[in-house]
C-alpha cells in the first residue's frame, strides 16, 4: 500500500513539473512588443515577416586584440526605412543594421532583435548626414538574383549599383595576439531596363562596357580618369 501511494505521489509531481515547464516554454516564445515599428500592430508575432532573432550576436562576439574593418555598413545601430515586397506600408525611422557578412538586415525592437523573413524591396540607412539607399529586384547577373541587395549609387534610366560581400577572418600570432579582419569584396553593376552588366572603376572596363553593352559614355571617358568609386559615380551621373 505504501508503495502504491508513493507511485501516485511521484506521478502527480512529474505531471505538475511537466505542466509548469510547458507554461514556461510558452511564455519564453512570446515575442516582445514593437509598437515603434508600426503603432497599429502591437506585437511582433502579428507581423508575419518579422521573426525574433534569438541567435543574434554583436560583432564583437569573437574577442580579438585588433579588429580591422566591420561586419556592418555602419558602426552600431542606425535609423532607416524599410519597404517589403508587395506591401504598401513603409516602416519609417526604425533602428536597423545591415550585416554584410551574413547578408541580413536586423531590426532592433523594444525588447529584442528581429530579422525579416519576407523579401525586402528596399531600405535606407542614415549615417550622420548621409543616407544610403539599398534595393532589390534587379535582373540576375553572375550569381546574383532578384533578391540580391545592392546599394544604389546613382538612380535613373542608368543605375549604378554596388554589391559588397564580406568575410571575417580570425588569426592568432605570436604571444597569442588575436586579430579579427573583415575583408570586403566589392563589385559594381550598371542596370538599364532588363540589361545588367558588371563594370570596374577603370577606363578599360568602361570602354569594354561601351563596346559590348552599349553604355553611352561616348567622349565622357576622355574627360574622366576613372580610378576609384567616386570617379565612377561622377561619370555615370552624367547619364540619364
């Protein structure tokens, strides 16, 4: 009889613990409020394209004595606007950061950080007085597709686009000195209509683009010595 009562007691205790664990899990998966993103939608779980990023780690999670470069376009969080594809609503003045190592846009909420699980149409990032414009939806080229994120350096009939991909390397030298380095691979593209082609910031590449793709730079190349990004932008800005 004592053994029977003991078994009943153990069964009740285990059931209670299991119930409490389920309640705790349920509370843990509730996502935090984010009224600053859109006052009409009170919680993240109501936004089908926002998901809580529980694995988010700051750029400094790999401890290093020296750090060269950065994973994101700006230092820390910045203000910006986000437009989702096929959505009419623009989410203005949100705290965000674009990580170019994993090619993800992170949004900072009231009590947590989220990523966006729907295709992004465009977003902006304000860094001081400068605003950078990022957009998707361009024709496929090389390994890039319709969802690839580009920075728009020049808009209009002839668009100049910039694509940055970063890799992080950690090395340990003498005396166990650790260095973390973010290396960027930068490519430039011109888009006009359904035509998309890569260009490099030098005279030879632009001359080839004029001959092969019909880039109408004509005599402009003679007036510009193209050796860097700013000179390339100045040239393309002469086009419509």
